[in-house]
C-alpha cells in the first residue's frame, strides 16, 4: 500500500498532461493571433504616418513655389 499513492499521483499527472498541452496550444494560438493583429495595426499606423508626412512635404513645396512666385511679382 506504500507504493499505491505514488502510482495514483503518476496516473493523475499523466491524465493532466494532455489537458495542459491542449491549454498551452490554445494560449499559443491566441498569442499568435494577437501578434498578427498587432503587426497589422502597426503597418496601418506606419502607412498613415508616411501618408501624412508626404502630404506635409507636398504642402511645403507648394508654399515655397507660391512664395517664390509672389516674390518675383512684387
């Protein structure tokens, strides 16, 4: 009877193992999904920032051209 509790513990541990693996797989998939979403959000934010910077640069070029044109008229 002294070895019986050890066998029970071993049996319990081996029964829990597939459940723990399954839970870890679910967590891993959720983390992978979150990483994919974060990458997409970052790409969108970078695209928006680049678009804004290009717009600012274009407006500056237009202002410089207009200033030069006005300076030559006056």
